[in-house]
C-alpha cells in the first residue's frame, strides 16, 4: 500500500464509515477482523459488542433527560427571580416618588393595563388601621367594665373620669375614620401619614395608661373573690392555672358559676391531671355530647343545660364509696348515679387548669375542647356538701361557704394567653 499503511486497516476504516452512514448516530467505532467473503457491516452489528452499544444508548438518553430537567428547574428559578426583581423595582419607585427615575422604571407589567402598585403602598396602612381598630375595641370593652363598677360605686369623680375616657375614644374613632377616607382618596402623603399615626398612637398610649390605673384602683377596692375569668375565644393557649394542687381525696364537692353560649359544646371548664393520668378529674362538654364528669377516665353524663348565655351555678358531689355522685344546677339536684370510679381516691400532686383539657400533665391542649365563656367562684371541698349548703351558694347567700381545698381568690389563680379578669356580676343580678 502507498505510504506503508497495511491494506487491512484501510478496509476496516471503510467498513466503520459505511456502518455509521447506514444505522448509527452517536456511537463508538469498533473494528473486528472478519473473513474476506463476509458482509462486513452485518458482522459488526451482530457481534457481541451490540449489547455494549445498547447500554451506551440508554446511558446517553438518561443523561439527556437529566439535562432537560436541570434546564427546566433553572428556567423556573429565573422566572421567580425576575418576579421578585420586578416587585423590588416597583417598591423602589413608590418610595422615591413619581418624578424620580429608577433603574428599570420603563418596565411594564405584561398582560394587564391596571396599575396595581398603589396597592402595595396601602398594605402597611391597612394593617395599622386594623390594629388601631382592635385596640379601640379592647379599650371600649375595658371602659364598659369600668362603667359597671362605677354604677356600684358611684361618685362624681368616677363619672367624670368615665365621661372623659368615653369622649377620648369617640375622638379617636373619628380620627381613624377620617384617616381611612383620606387613604381611599389618596390624599395622604407619607410625611402626613406618619405624623398622624404618631399622634393617634400617643393618644392611645395615654388612654390605655389611664384605664389601667383605674382598673388597678378597681382591683384594689374589690374583695379578692369578687372576680370572674373570661375566655372569649376557643384556643389552645388561653387558660388559667390554680397555684395549689389537690390532696388525696375520698370525696369532693366542686362548684362554680358558668356563663356561655358556645356551640357545639361549651368546652372544658376545668381539668385536673396527675402523673400517669391526664383525666384524673375533668368536667367537659365536647361537640354535641352532654356535659360529662371524668374520674380516672371513668365517665358519667350530667344533666346540665347551660349554653344559653346566662349565668348558671353548678355543683358536682362524689364519694369514692360505690362511686356515688350528684349533680346540681342553680341550687336544684338534677341527676345522680353510682359506680363512678368506685374506691378510687383522687390522687395528689397534680395540675389543676381552668378553661382547657389536658392531654399531658399541664399541657397538650386541644382548641376544640377549650372552654368559651365566663367562669367564677370555682371552689372545691374534700367532702360532700348538703343540698342546703349548695342552695346557699347558688343564691349568693351570706351563709355561702368557701372551698376548704380550693377557695376562689385572685391570689390563687394565674392566667395565660389573653384570658382576663373582671368584676363578678352573677350575684349582683340575683340580689
């Protein structure tokens, strides 16, 4: 051969080129020695290396798919970054004013001719107005409670303070309404808006302080047991905890005032949990079930009907002997039974919670089982009270007893999560 190249190499090179032209795209070239009289392409394709070729093709296909997926992810990331960049540019334009140029100011939102940039600037103001409205409502509620107190302790000084606070709240409501109208009409610029907000918040702070001082004086002047707990919402964080635990008890009487119109079910007025038993002693009305008393996870259904928005006095008595129990509503026995956790003493060293059902010791609250309403005069005795003693409690008699295990007193209660204390009103309505 010319140039000293062996003729077999020329033949094999020609075979490889011919095979490539016939059937293959991207592949490897493999040269195999074959007899002169055999079809070289057929021999190459049917050799043992065909399996390797198939494997290579599958690997290449998998690589292409992976690269395609990577490209799609990168395109999605680019779209997200482009959207965020557009928002930042819009916000920068708003902060700098309409006459000040910014990079990217010529960019337009595609697909819509509506200018929505103004909505961004109004969002903080709307949130502020909402917060101011909530604050005003809270102050009005506190003022209403102070009015109830002032009716019992009427004096010219108290009335004048009440009138002054009411006038301030009215003025603030007018200012907030005016601010809403100005925002809707686009009359406020950022400087005036900030000045007005500072002015309103300063007035609210002063008003809040005056009401707090009055409430402190109200608390100092009232007896320690003349208060009620209010649980306005069904949450898993609003509750009160009794500072004392219970001793071991072989009998008890538990009494309280309740007011609720919650539906379905008023929730859990109280729960007592001990190590190893979360349902040692629980009063609960959950869903459409009747109110129940649980002792060591044993259940008795009670005949109480109290979710009418009115104050009701309830008592439950129990003795470990035969598990005998009785239920009283508004001074009258409405039900009784036996075999409720017989011969099981109430265990000591637990946690007593008002307003929530405990799934663990001192916690594990479920919002669906929370008490919604008002609760007062929660007392516990380590004996069964007589029907006459219970009647005295339900009628707010001067002969009414306080619990010898747990007595209702502000110093015995810690409140959490927004539950509030107000002057107790049920006995005023009765008397």
